[in-house]
């Protein structure tokens, strides 16, 4: 057969696909993260800001294997980026890439610290100039809570202080009358919190201000505001280092489970109890406003079922039997034995004789009564056993 490859210039080889330029790849990565990238990107190892109020940022290196990171201060977004290249990475490439990512992280942290320092001066000034909030503010009225020392901005928004672990105001939260919430741009919120009331033996930790205010007013106890679910562990850690008593975390009942996940994590690590409102997509404030007894949810009344030992033993009572010597009245009983040993037959015989009003079981006195039998398995076999028992004893089960 004739060789036709020469006619077409040799054997078929796929055309190599060229990767897009690094700056285009970085731009596409930003778009995938729902960020609107600037018109021009510079891969020179410097940090650049962009977007609304310069809350977005990026730092990228163009030499070797282009890499860097980008994000949004406001959203807490931080994305590591590496360009795709037309070759396999060598060990030297990987070492250089690791170094670039470390440098980009350092630049990000330095820039973040600068932004927070600048924001802290603005926060102090704003907090000092705001006036005390009154109980008739639309947000407070809607939530059914007191002001608790919050303030109001000139445009009518509630201002809630956010403190760091050294007792300094680190940031502010602004809340409109309609409940829209925003943190002060660039200010530190991670690891920060606020607290209502004076320290008590039992303390509560909530996500939002309205939730914490509702809990504090219902329980009259010391209550922390973590401001978001991610801050719950650090707030619990701080609370545990300063309080030896009981800590109760009240997580929002989110459909995503985020609040409860952080709460469970903190409870396990630092020793705390977690309470979640029963209805989905609600918090403690929603529960209270819907008519729920928040105090009972958080501080259940144990007086009806806990008995003091001295009272319990003051008047010994004789044992009461349903089946003399075998089935005690007002008791929890477990029947155990090897598989196939006849446990179900024995229990059924007891139950059926009690239900049928029999007077005897193998020489032991039986007292009749009502029986509810929960059949977890073997329903068809149970029917046969009941039929066999009726035939053997001649007793009626009506």
C-alpha cells in the first residue's frame, strides 16, 4: 500500500494549545470568584487595590511560573492563584512558586494591617461623635429589644461597638432601620466581640446583637455578641479563659448549618453547651417574637422531674409488680440473652398476659393493665406468634 503521509506533509500531529497570557488567566480567575477585575493587571510583585472603595486587591508575580493571590477585604475573600504553563513544573519551579505565595501572603497581611490601623482611627472618632440610641429606633422596635448602650449615626443607623480582646474598639457595625448590616470598611472584626451585662456564673454567646440583647433581657445574664458564626470559637475561647462557670452557645438555626457547626466545634474544644431554636432559619430573637418561651428554652425548669435524695428516701415504698418477681411497675427493664434464646417469646407472654388480664404466669402473680408494644422489626412473624399464643392459652386480646 502506498504511503500517503508524504502527501500531507508527514504523520498527523495535534496542534499544541497555547495557554492564555498570565494576566488574562488572572483576570478570568477573578471573574470566576465574582470579582470585577481592573482593566489592566500588573504582575510585578506589588499589591494593588481596585473595586468599590478599593476593597478588592491583588498581588502577582510574572516571572518563572506566574502566581499570586487576590481577594476582597469586605467579603473576607482570599484566593491563591497560579497560572497554567505549557510545561511540567520542575522542583526549582515548585520552590520558586512556594516562595512567591509566601511573599504574596506577607504583602497581603501587611496591607491588611495598614488598612486596619487606618480604620481604627476612623472608628474611634465615629464612635465618640455618635449619640446614644433611643428605644424607639425602628430597628430596636422591630426586634423588640432595648438599646443597651448602642449609638446612632447622623444618617439614623444603629451603631454597635466591636471590641478586641484588649478592650479597645476595633470596629463598628452599622444597622439600618430595615435591618441591613454592614461592618466598618477595613476595620478588624476577626476574633472580636461585644458583651452585655455584668459577669454571671452562667454566660451566653450569640451570633448577632439583636439575638444577644433578647437573650440578655430574658435571662438577666452576661451575654456575648460574636457578630458572625466564624467568630464563635474565638469568642468562646476568650470567655472560657475569663469565666469558670457554664457557657451556653446559642447558634442560629441556619439551613446551611453554619452556625451550629461553629458552635459545636467551639463547645467540644472549650467545654460549652449548644442551644439551637427549634424552627429552621430562625434565631433566638425570632423564637421569642414568635411567642416561644426563650427563658424556658435556655433555662428549662427542672423542678418537676428532679427530686432531692433525702426526699426520695424519706418514705421507702414497697415494690409493686406487674409480674411478681419479674416485671416491676414504674420501672425500666431490659431483657437480654443470646440470639435465638427466646427473649421475644418471654416478653410477649408477659405483655399479652398483662393485657389480657391473666392472673398467673408460670406460678407468678400477674396484675392486668394496658400494654403498648413497639414492634421494631419482624412484624409478619409477630402476627404468627400472637396467633399461636391465643391458640395455646385460649385467651382473648380484645
